[in-house]
């Protein structure tokens, strides 16, 4: 029982494999939550452990990459039972538990931050995001043009999608806007802009793994998950603020608080069309800045954050791989000019964060990882990138880069596309 696959004791892991295998052999895999937790835990941690134990590749974020893309490949090749694919996909989409995960991570991180760090960090983070967007757009477009893809095609169908903030908040509204302007088919345009989103996110995951490795070799360049020297993005350690004990009531209070803030975001989305994660992020920051979070709730939120980071990340990545990561779309980007253009865009964005960091008083490696999230696959990309770099506590800043930066990119991209068509 001391040997574990992820967090699952080995005898329990073997038992669950037998149980799952029995129901799959009957062609009746139940969709109830207990069975789905077992399936995602077994498969997610198995893929993650495989990646984390491979020589060399484990330093490149192979755990997160394997947990996301192996199930995607298995679905594409039809090597995963159809019943299992259908059940996992239905569970993932109907429960939308990706946002439960993001809520726990964001609220836990923000409530646990020092207030001064939060204020300084959120204002500073817009500098590398803005500079990186401009430089990455210019470099990516120049590379694509030089490789014969054409300036207009490169910018609107490769570079902008990479920085658009993922699928739901990026590729879908972008393709819908293009279709309206061109009076064309949204599905065809979506098929064009999705592959750069997928491969851009994969590139960012690999870069995050490399940056994590670089941080271990050059510790002066990293805060190991802290953006600013002398501060910690973890729970506040100011004297008198910690009780040293976290009880069930504190954890429960923090959990329901995180869910409540996300539901506030869903109301804002329903009423005004504002993205729910962005509203939740702003609400959590506002609560923290007004000193409305007592020490006990801070500690409970940090416990919730740690639980989700340790126990839920790899099962979630597996679910994302099965339900939300189409392998066919990813391999469409595997033409050399496309690969080079996408890579140039992501590398430039990441390098900008690294180079700007010292000038604004931040650690280069940690800021570079945050800016790489600018090219991630939305919330799913942020989870994979921060998992690969072992810096999940940077999720609030990653969400700023992905959500707000992506929304700005989509808006500016559509305005420019309409202007050029006009």
C-alpha cells in the first residue's frame, strides 16, 4: 500500500483496473461519478507516471503531455473502447469540472497570496503580456511570410489563433467572426484556426518543461513559483496570520467560497456575456484586496488548492485528452512551415517574458512560464503548462495572460480582418 501510481496505492490501482475492465468487457461502463473518478484516476495517473519516469523527456513536461495527448491518440486510433470514450466525454462535458478545478486553483492561490504581492504582480504582468503580443505577432508573421505562407494567411490563420486564448474563448469566436465577415462557413474556418491553437499549446508545454529544468540548473533566475524576489505566491506567512491547524470547517468554507465566486462569473456571463473565469478572477482579487479573507479561510483555501493540484490534475488532463483534444486537428499543423511559424510565435512570446522580467523586478523563468500561457489552449492549456513546469500556484497570473490577453487578441484580430476585407 506504500507503493503508489500517482496518489493511488498500487493494490487499489490493480483492483480498480479489474473493476473497470469487467464493466468494459460487458459494454456497460457506468457513467456515475464514482466510476468516472476511478476511470480518470487510473488512466490519468498511469499516463502521468509513464511520462514522469522517462529519461530526458520527464524534464520536458512529459507527464502533462502524456496525460493529455496519449488519450487523444488512443481515441483517434480507436484503441480505446467506444463505450469508455462516450462515457468519459459525456461526463467531462456535462459536469464541466474543468472550471471547478480552475476555481479551486485560482481562489486558493489568490486567497493565499500576500496582499502587496497581489497588487504589484497584477499590475506588472500586463507589461510582458502586451510587449510579448506585439513582438510575437511581428516575428510569427515575418517567419510565415518568409516561408511562403503569405502575410495575411500567416497573421490571421496561424499567429492570431495561437494567441487567441484557446478553443472556447479563442478559436470559436474567431472563426465565427471570420465567417460573418466573409459570409462563409464557420465550420470550415474553425477547422483552419484550431490546429495552430493545439500545436501552440503543445509547444508552450514543452517550453515550460525546459524552463523548469533551466530553473534547477540556474536557481538565480527563478523563484520556484514566485514571480517577485522577496515575496511568495503561496499562503501568507506574516506573523499572527497562521493558526498552524486546518480543520474540516475551514476547508469546506473555502471550497464553497470558490464555487460561489465561479457562479458569480456564470451570472455575469449569462447577463452580460462576460467570460465567467475572468469575472471569478476579478471577484477573488477584489475580495482579497478588501481584506475580507480571514486567516482561517486563507489556510482552508490553500488546502483546497493543494488537494486539487495533487489529486485532480492528471485525471483532469486525461479527461481533456479524451473529450476536448482532437488528435486529427493537431496533426493538421504538422507541415514544416506551419510548425516553424507557430514555434517562432510561442518562443518569442516566452522569451519576451524572460527578457522583460528583470526590468520590472520579477524572476525571468517564472514570468516566462506565465507569458507562455498566453499561447496555451485556454484553461486546459494553463493546467498542462503549469503542471509541466511544477508551478500551479501561478494559475491566477496565467489566467490573466490567457483570458484577458486572448480576448484582446480576438477583438483586435477581428477588427483588423474586417478592415482589410473592407
